[in-house]
């Protein structure tokens, strides 16, 4: 294998690992970033807590340009593990797991 082929292979492996989605195992399956809230509810059930940060509304009653709805869901603790999920406009964008 030439140095050029090795470099191309290395770049493709690094690129593939960079796009891996965060995942979480639930009772009914595995969810990953990019999932919709309805899919997470179906796979994982109701979270133990939810926090909603709604869109910013202008004085004229319309959502401000570029504003988003952010929701934080928490599952657990379960066997010492707490999982925190963050949704933007109904789509899962982050999963963080911590031991407590």
C-alpha cells in the first residue's frame, strides 16, 4: 500500500469516527442524536424530569427570528447513572451520561 493510500484510509477512518452519533439504551431500543421527541418517548418512556425554554416572542407576538425551543430531559438515576438529553426544536441534539 502506498503512502497516499494509507493517508486516504486514515482520513476516511477519522472522518467516520467524527460523525458518530451519541446513543442511549432504553427499555424498548436504542436512541441516537437526531431522533424526534416522539421517538424518544416511544423507546424510553416519560423522563423523570423536563425543563422547557420556549422561543423568544417579540412584543408583536411572533417568535423572534432565529429563536429556538430548547428542552432538557433527565432519566435516572438508574443504577447510579443519570442521562441528560437536550432537544432543540423537538430534535435530540445531545446525550450526556454521568455517574451519581
